[in-house]
């Protein structure tokens, strides 16, 4: 089983913020490699009104707890008034293709009779990720049957000219202590054209037991198998990652016992751990993740042996 060693809170918004657009939180931290020396972590940073915009934090690849640079401005701002992303953005995934660096993001919109709506957009960078431009002002994954309120892509693999998408879908709300919380689960679809995503898809994971939401799927291919990290929430308030394994990326088996990460006894990740995202650094895996209050303090990092994850996958199979 993987054993993660925590390296602490890396980006602390109270200390490292660079403007009014970055007053608190660093939601869904998503790493990508700049070169052998740098890892760039994109995240959604919130202003005083709680509206998030996408920026980045560059860290040293060999010492990911060391910050090298913080983006002075958002690399992708909120959408035009009335559009699906006019009330904030968070990261879904970042994919490098021959046509540029694609960011898949989740746009939020406030409406009168629901807490929010959340659908998926795409923007592309041709300058190495310093600035992204939307491909369109409407979602590439919008409302459909079973996803009237949420269709949020969080993991994308581009291979052999096809896009493989794992996403959370939501259709209703769980009322807890008189407050609505979104219900959602994880599905999968693939396409060779992002402008024409099929409506027919596959259920990957559903909530179990007291869970009412399971989402933020992060899928990685190791050898000829797949591992997914996700975040699950239950009606008693627990919000914590889980793990699943698959031979084909469609049919999954949960093995939450192999996570190998626990809450800290105190501090920024003592009540919640959520939204883990991995990147390989030589023989190690780095996990960037959020803590209490879904990342209000910023994001942290942990590391583990990549060989142990491969061992877990072989044990599953």
C-alpha cells in the first residue's frame, strides 16, 4: 500500500497571495510539468466575494514545498455576465496537444432557485500556459439527461486522436441541516471531437452507504492499467479521498483502503483532505491537495514511492 509523507502547506494564501483576486483558497490544485526543474500548479483562487479565477504557482520539482513564482494575474478570468462561467472557475485538467495546452475548467453560475450550476468549458494556450483563451463562451459539456445541474470534467486523457473524459454529473440536492448540497457521481465518455460529445456515456462510480456525492475524478494510466483518485462526501460531513482501479478506464473497483493518507492531528488538513492530483517526479509520486474548508488555506503536497502504486495495481489485478 502507498504511504504518503506530507510535506506541509505549500501555497498559503494568507502569506503568498498577490492581489485582490487571490484573497483566499487555492481550489483543485492541478500540477503539470514545465521542465526538469519546475512543476506548475494551476488552481482556482478566490476573491473576497468567493469568486475564483485560475492562476498558478510554480514550485521546484525536486523540492515541491519551495515556491519559485506566483502568477501576478489570472491566466483565465471569469466569463462574460450571463455566461455559464460568470461566477467563478476551478480546474478540471490540463492536457498538452499539438494544437496547444488545453485547460478543461468548471464554470460556476448563480441562479435564483439553486445553489449553483456547474458546467465544463475549454480554453487553449499557445504561450506555454501564461494565458488561456476560451474556445467558445458556451460549455462543451452542458445540460443533459441526468446532468441538469452539474457536468464537470475533471480528468482528460488524449491518445490516438481521441479525448477520454471522466466527469462528475449532478441532478439534484441533498438537504443537510436545512442547507442544499449537490448530489453527484462519476461518469465517462470519449470522443474525437470536443464540439460533438456523445450523450451516451458510462457510469464509473456511484456513492455508497451514507455518501451522497463522489467526484473530482483524477485518472492516471500506469502501464496497461488505470488508477483513479476522487473525493467523496457523506451526510455526516466527512469529505475525504478514495481510490479505484481499472483495466480499461471504464469499469472500476474501489479500494479506498489503499489511499495511504490520513488527517493531521491539527492544522490546515486536520478535518478535511480533498481534491488530490498526482504528478510523477522521477521515482516518486507527488500529490497536491486541499485541506479544511475545501482549500481555504491554500494547497499542500505529499510524496510517495511510485513503485508502491504499481504494486497496488498489480495486487488489484
